[in-house]
C-alpha cells in the first residue's frame, strides 16, 4: 500500500508539462515537479503543446484528467484550510507538493504519510531545490510500512492530535490497494477523528471501466474499450495493477458506515468547463477521459 514510485513520477510529469504552459493558459503550476521527473530537461525542451499532444496520443484527455484532479484537490485543500481546519494528513503522499506550493495558513500542521524510501528521495530532492514550506509550521513526515504497521499508531506516535479538526487526502491510490485495505484506512480515519470534524478527499476508478467502458469516456471517444484495456494493462506491466474499482453506490454506503457523507463527486466531464474553458482549452466530447472520480466527504462528530 502506497509503496510505488512509478505512479508518483508519472503524475509529477503531468504537473511539469502543465507548468510549462503560458501563465494565462495553464490550469495548475508546480515549480517543484521537475525535480521528480526522469527526462525533465527533454520535456522542458519539447514544451507544453508538444508534450500534451504526445500524451494525448496515448489517451485523449489523459493529461487534462490528471491536471483537473490536481486542481480540484488543490482548491478543496485551500478552501478547507481557510475555513480553519487544524491538521492536514496526506496519505500516500508520494511526490505531492501541496505543502510547498499552495496558500495555506501558518496554523495548519501538515502530516505526510508514506513509505520511508519514497520520503527519503522526496526530501532530498526538495532540499536540493530549496523548496520552502507553504506554512510556517514544520511538515511532519510519518514513515510507515503498511504491511506491518498501523496508520493510527504511527500518526499518534508522531504527535497527531485527535482533538483537532483534520483534512485527509488520498489521491490516485484507491485503485492500487485492496478494498479491504481502503475500508480499513477509512475506519482508522473515523477512529482518529471520532471527537472532532473530518474531511476526506479521495479519488476512485469507476467499476464501469470493466463492465461498460464506453460510459467512462465522452461520446465518440476513439476506441474507448481498447483504451480502457490499454490503460489497465500498462499499469499491470509496470507492477501497479488496478485491483479495486468502485461503484458510486458502494462508496456512498461505505462512507456512511463510518459517519461520512459525500459532498461532491466530480470527473473531468464536470470540470472541463470550469478549468479548461476559461483559458481557451475546452475539450471536445470525444476527448473526455472520465473513468476516475474525485470525491469530497465530510464527517461531524464533535
């Protein structure tokens, strides 16, 4: 769980590509992404347009999908932090740079949870890039072996305060872990925040990808079924197979069991007009890549 580095590099690559766009047309900006991308110099030489075009030859809308996911979570993190949440836990943090590039209040304490090997690489690269924290508070790195250690125990040992309101994010991870592990993680989050309020932002891959893949793409999307098989096949080939896909109904039920209610459930189809149209980059229907959903859920137990 949360142990892979390849996916983290791949997402950082798309953040780098988007950051190369002119300031008035880009959707997100990450000045630190290049530090985690092999071949970053070549990508910078190719530039934004060519890099996006090459990515979209693999799967139209794939780049925009990942950038929309990043922007959506960015905005929710900043909004929740501005409303006074006291702690922010980034589960499976990988090469997430939100604690360094977002506008966050100095009162917010950030906890990054991941495998120690990944954290060692990340911290070394950020230090080399002289990346400042976006908050005046220290970022706490919580190393964990999810096969042998308990999330709650590791967080509590590192100083996590169960009395403080907390935001948790789990981005681009749920498809790589078992449903039992996801449910266990949700159970631990609920237990850690049983005396306060919590927000849980995560993503999941739609179960329709296996049963009716055409519905996971826009109308007229080229070779939708073949693209779906290709995406899943490539993930498996690099050792990171998609093992857990979900229906919206099943997730709503699971969240409710632990006191969470869904506030939003979005895909690129919903966010196309919100993020890309204002900068003149509206995607056509046959370029919509919407197999992954972005969810915000809240729990109030105090």
